[in-house]
C-alpha cells in the first residue's frame, strides 16, 4: 500500500516530465548508470520513470511468489540508494525489514 500510494502521488506533470528531481543523477549512487546513459537520461529514465514504476508496482510484485525475488532485489537497491542520498531517518530500513513479511517462512 505504501508503494502504490507513493506511485499515485507521482502522477503529476513535474514528476512524469522529469522536473521534480533534476540533477539528482550527479549523486555517486547513480554512477553505474552514467556509464551508458547521459545524466539527463538518468534523471528522466532511472530516477523519474523508474521511481514511478517501482513505486506503482513494487507492492504488487511482492504479493506474487514468482515476482517476489525480483521485487525484493529492486526494492532493496531502491531503499539503500534512498538511505545513501537522503537524510530520512529509519524509513528505508523499516521498509527493507517489512518487505520480508511477504517471504515464505520455509
């Protein structure tokens, strides 16, 4: 629910056109993407479009056993990147821990 709501909040012109977080690609966590994309493309494709898509679909991917491993990898990377870039306290780590609720106990 948290991911889906975050995705819904990103349905606005500023976010979808890549204006909300311009120049965030200069942060070191995005350097691997800069090897094969321009900074502008990283801002639009990875940060804005990727963030929107991951937020909108992350929760749904966690619900299904076949897509859960992919969701956990993507969401883990997403939350670790957020923890490195922003000072938002324990939120990324709480979200990492709560994603394990979707895993089978076995």
